[in-house]
């Protein structure tokens, strides 16, 4: 019986191989304007198509990115990677646009507290000072509901005023009853929580 000894040879690197098609990243349906000149990419790999003029009008961060030291910087096609998830950008980006351009303004009284903290932190990161001031009026009432969540936020953002208010409110709780739980809740290690300036507040040295 004849045996077929023909071998199947793998293509060498020099041989052309069909390229693997790239799946385009999804665009957010509320931010997919065709005339947008800036694309932000969330940590969820969703694209948010927005306008440079709007970003620069409200954010010193983006104004510096596009103009300060870069007068010839043109609008870019490559997405700008940001560290926020879709849920934050969905609430943050509408603040760059007039209300009549939106379907519904965001009612931050109905936003879950942890998400609200993320939005407030993002306004500071992107130097959106007016938006930050507006959101702070929604953040401070959370102190009476969950001061430890606000301690977490204030610690990350180095907001001593907010930290002082939140720590004072936490005195209503027996934080020594479950140290590990409260440390996890506040997002800081216990030695840091009892250290200055928080330790001074807990010891009554700050008024």
C-alpha cells in the first residue's frame, strides 16, 4: 500500500497571513456625535465622543492639555484613555453641555452614594471647579448617612475640611467594635486612621 508522505508545512514568517480583524470599540449612544473632535475611552473600553471646546470651557485640566504649551495641538482621532468607568462618565460629561442639549439633567439626589463620591473625585481630578462646588452640596449630606464612605473620599483627595466633618460624624459609631470592618469601609489602614490629623480629631484636640 502506498503511503502519502506529504507534510503540511506551516507558513514561514515571510509568508503573508490574513490580518486578524479588529473589532471596533463601542460608542456610547448618548455621546456619539459625528462632529465630535475628542474621544475619551473609559476603563470599560467604551468610547465617548465629545467636543474640545466644551471640555476646555469647564475643565482647567483639559484646557491645559489642549492649549497650554501646545498651541498647535489639533483634535486627535486616537482615544484619550481615562481612569473612570462608564457609570461616572455618563454623569460627568453631561455637565459640559447646556441643559437644552441633554435629554434629562442628572438628578444627583438619586445617585447612589458610592457613585456620587466617584463623580465628585473626578471633578477635582479634571479641575472642574464649578462642577466640584455643585457636587459638594450633594456629598456633604452623605456624612450623616455614611461618614466612613466620605472619610474614604476625603482621604484619597486630601480634603482636610471634608475629612474633619466626616470623622467628627463617625464618633457616633463604636469604631473600636469592629476595627477591620471600619478600616475597610474607610479605605485606610487603622494606624493611618488614628494618626494625625484624624487621631487628633478622635482625641478631641481639634474643634
